[in-house]
C-alpha cells in the first residue's frame, strides 16, 4: 500500500516547532519563576543553578532578527562575562541541547572584552562604568543582555534578575529589547516579575 507523505513549507514547520517548544518549556519557565529564592547561607551555588537554568530557557523564548544566524543550524552562542562559575554551571546545563534548532554554546568573556558575535550575554560582577561600557557596545548588535545588577538594567540591559517575595524572578525592559531588534515571547513575559513597556 502506498504511503501518504505530507510536505509542509519551511515556515510552517518552524512555526510548529516554536509552538511545541513553548508548550513543552513554559511549565519549566513558570516553575523557575515561582521557585523559592535561596537562603543567604546557600545563595552562591543555588542562585547560579537557577540563573543558569533561566538563561537556558530564555534561549527558547526569544527571536533574533533575520541574519543573526549564518545557517538554520548555526549555534546560538551565550556569552558569559566576568562570571566563570556561572559559565561553568551553564556549560553543564546546555551541553547537548539546542533551542529552535540551534545548538547551544557557551562562550566565556573577560571583563571589558568586546561581546563579539554572541546572541545572549550574561554580565557578571563589574563596576558601574564597566557595565555601561559593555552595554553601550552591545547596542550595535541584536544581543539579549542579562544581568543581576540594577546598574546594568538602568544602563539598558534587557533582562535583570531580582529577588521578589522571597523568589528569584526577572524583569524585562521591552524598550531595550526593541532597540536590539529582539522579540520576546508573550509566554516568557507572562512569567516575568515586571515588564517595562516599550515607551518612555
């Protein structure tokens, strides 16, 4: 008996993959959003684990502009600056995983090093001037910037980790995302603690 083979356009297949990814990952993202914040005694290792898990999940809920990837299967590069312990934790989490067909790769960056060709950048412990310099350099490219420093958020970072109501959450600045030509899924925004709209 002949088998029936259905062929769908590439755009439709991509839409189905994004929808499926959202359905599968949303519960995990929401679980992270409402996970209790670590106690002060254990904050360093536990916070790193939770933040690294967030970074991994963010990759599946963000759309970069056309041309951000050389090929449909090019790696999605997550830069980590001035936070080697976070980079190590993130490397363990993303090993062997992908987001929207892009293998996930972690790139360690030294303090003050130009971001280069990365798609997401976590900013570790740096003084205010250094943070502002990196974020100013990142404005010229479609880069999802993430930090846990209020100075970075005020300087134009897109996502900032915060502890709210004894839980580790995150804020999103849509105006900064729009400036970077990055689209953030409504499902991810629904898990955010605060969303700053795209107007002044």
